[in-house]
């Protein structure tokens, strides 16, 4: 099963992608996580990406497309994957379609997690992230067992630099300008499914399971 998660930053793509990955036993491929791991390790890619991420901008397609193509060729992706945060531009989507076409394959579903902008800023301010294992929490809606500490790996949780309110507003602008057009792109391919992302996380997951057919 090959699944794409669409939606604004903070809509809940990562939260749901992790649950899909667990249930269907497929890898969760998050470009944001890959960039953050590279930033943490101080790689050349990480240094280049950081300049864009900190400003709330997208990392250029030249740096992103190859990275994802390589990742999807790894053996753990042979039976499918859930892509979170990719594609985010029409050229990224077109590249994915054509790479899959070469293999006679295609994406099964693009799940659009729909959340209005008003809810997003509130959600992002409360998000806490583990930069070691990629787990995500919320100070009100998804608390860790021990405040400020990751349940999975016991490292410290942080407010991501790009989750500060001024950067979130910029990211929302970028989303509307560059990523939202993908909704129509996948609608035209007949694989778009929209879920109401303002519901409780459990109900959002139930709606996704209904679509994917448990
Ligand atoms: P994205 O991957 O789309 O950027 P996340 O999955 O990281 O978004 O979710 C953003 C924040 O909102 C996190 O702190 C997460 O715990 C919280 N969150 C996710 N889904 C919901 C939901 N349905 N209701 C309330 N909060 C949510
Ligand atoms: P995310 O963790 O998905 O919210 O991504 C964090 C940031 O990484 C984004 O705001 C972008 O700057 C960058 N990023 C992640 N995925 C992509 C992508 N597919 N294309 C360009 N930039 C990306």
C-alpha cells in the first residue's frame, strides 16, 4: 500500500502516518524527519536545508526530489510506505508519479487531513517534538507520560524553531501557495480522500481506516 498524507503543517499528518505505518507494517517516510536528522548530524544537506526550514520556506526541489527517490528505493519500501510531508510541490508530485510509472506502480491513496488555518496556529504552539526519534506530542491533546520527556526514547522534548507563531504563519502561506494545489492534482488522479482533521485523533484514525479498508 502506497499512501500520501496531504494537509497543512500541523494538520496531524505525522500523528496519523505513524499509526498507519504501525497498523499496515509499512515504513513512515517523513521528509521533515529526514531533514531534522541531517541538521542534527550537521551534514551538508542538513546545513543547506536548515536555512530554508528556519524561515518557514520549502527546501528546494533539487535537494528534496533525489533524496526521496533514493529513500523509496530502499528494501523496506518494497511493500509500500506512507509518505508524510512529501510531495509538497507540483514538480515533486510529478516526479513521484513518473518514477512510479517507470516501475508500473502508482500511489493508492492521497489522504487529505483537512484543518482550517485558525486551528493550526493553536496546535503548533502546543506541539512538542523529540528530535532524536521523531515522536510528536501536544501539551494539551497528546501529553507524554512525564512532562518534557519522550515516552519512546527518554530524550528531551522541544518546541521546534519552525513552530514559533511567526514562522507558522509563513508556513501556512507557503502551504496555500505551493502545496494546496496538490489536492486538485490527486483529485484528478481519482485517489484523493479527505478526512476532517479537527476531530479527535482517534476519530481521524477511524476515518482513515474506513478509507484504507482494514
Ligand atoms: P503535521 O505532521 O501535519 O505537521 P502533527 O501530526 O505533528 O502534524 O500534529 C501537530 C500537533 O497537533 C501535534 O502536537 C499533535 O500532537 C497535535 N494533533 C494531531 N492531531 C490532532 C487532533 N486530531 N486533535 C488535536 N491535536 C492533534
Ligand atoms: P514537516 O516536518 O513536514 O513539517 O517539515 C518541516 C520543514 O521541512 C518544512 O517546513 C520544509 O521547510 C521542509 N520540508 C519537509 N518536507 C519538504 C518537502 N517535501 N519539500 C520541501 N521542503 C520540505
